[in-house]
């Protein structure tokens, strides 16, 4: 692991964003470690600031996963290969995406195909494993995802959050022409909105407190938008919806999802609440007889994510509101944590381009 202090950059070193604790993001020198067997070097072209990165920034932890020493965040990323991968037919300089979920492949859950639930996972960008908010990173070659030639760094970085949205919609199992309520119009919520439309939902009602995000939701096909659950239930949501998909950071989100669900309905919770705690009264959910599922990360969803972007059926570029370099990343962490208006997905560009 590198140091969060600034200094000249020696050979085999670079710069990175470090999360050092709650509310403490810094840019500093990063010493590139030695490669492990089966790894290849990637020059990071773009990396997104994810909601989970913000939880580490706000709280210093997500549940038991805590910042013990400075670490480099970033798991939504793409970059350029620094060497040929002949067995994959990929040449040095090729733009690729990277699946950050390095599951063990041996446990009961991996064998069932639930790699996202592997208890032995080494997840790139979650402490103690350094992530991609740096100029170069060693990654297992098996995690490399090849991309269509038309893709750029933005598309490469947005595939992982799109995979999270696909996984949430898979769990939701929307029925043809079903009415759906979604809570949250951040990047994941807006991707879920688009995926629900593709999956056959007739109406997708979006509840989001920030006006600029409600406007983007309407652009991307929302049936209507509401600033609060109360507004929704007084209008288009009267009586509730048979399916509710939540993608917020609010401790009240579980309770609000229950309020938006009709009797016998289904709920999928894709967000992570601030403080790792939900506020919920049991009786409304119990008396509705609701089916509740929790979404964690993504499955093996890169092929579908790539096709949805390649075909233009999902617009990932509209979700990117700001693109910055490493030096501006700490400021963007702070702005996102404060809920500054006008922000959606922030992409950080650590490298100038493909390796020579």
C-alpha cells in the first residue's frame, strides 16, 4: 500500500486517491506493488465514484468492512492493457473493463453461480484491497473484460454499475406491463429505470428528492416523478405498486418502499443505507404480506451490459455529469457527500491515455 503524503514520483510509482477515514480523501504517492501470478497491468482510463465509495467516505466503513489504514477506492473502471494477452487475443493498448469481484470459485455459493455472495471475495476497491483510483493497477487477467471497438473509457467504467442494475432487475422479475415504483434517481436508480423499461414494465414511477435527477428520469423514460413518497401516494401511487425497487442511501428507504408497495407486492432493496441501519416498523410490511429481496453487487452480467450499451438500448453517457482528474477527486467526494445539486455520476481520469 502506498502513502497518503505527496512527494516526487519515483519509477514504478504513481499517484492515487486515498480514503484515510471518514471525511478524509487525499491525493498522494502510490507505490505500485509487485505482480502476483496470473495478473496483468492496466493503465486506468476512467473510474467512477460509486455510492459504496461514498459510504466509506462518509462513515469510514460499511458494516464490518472498515478503513483501518489508507486505501485506494474505485471498482467501476476500465483501462488500457500494458502488455499483450495472447490467450485472450488482446494486444497492448487495448481498452478493457475489469470485473472487480474476485471470488474464490470454490465455495458453495460460487459453485451455485452466486459469485457476488462469495464470503471469501477479494473485491477490488473495498478495504483492505486497493482499487483503481490510481494511474496503474495490477488485476487478475481472468477478470479482464474485452470490449467492442466503439467503446471509450466512459462506457468501460459504466459497465459495472449497469451490471448492478441488471442484477437488481433480475431479482425483481418485472411482469409484462406491470406498474413499478423506484426509489432514487442516482446513477444506479436511473440504470434500473432503463432496464425495467426494457424488461417490459408498462409504468415506472420514480421518487427522487433532487430536481435535476427527476428531470433526467423523465428524459430516460419515467412515467412520472415525485419529490417524496407522500407526494407519490397522494397522486399516481395511490394504492401502491405491485413491484418496488429501491436504490437510495436513506435509512428510511425500506420503510418508504413498504409504503409504496400494494398488498401482496414485491420489494427489491439495492441501496446501502447510511449508517448501515434501516428504520422500519414491522406491521405495515407484515400486514401486506410482502416479498423482500436484497441485491448485492452483480452476477455474471457483463455480456448483457455490453450488449445493452452497444445497441443503444441503455444510455450510460447521460448519467455522467462530471469528468475530472485525480487532483479534483477529493473535492468531488465532498460535493457528492453533501448532496450538491447537479451531480450524478462522477468519472475520474487518472491516466493520460494508452501506454506507449
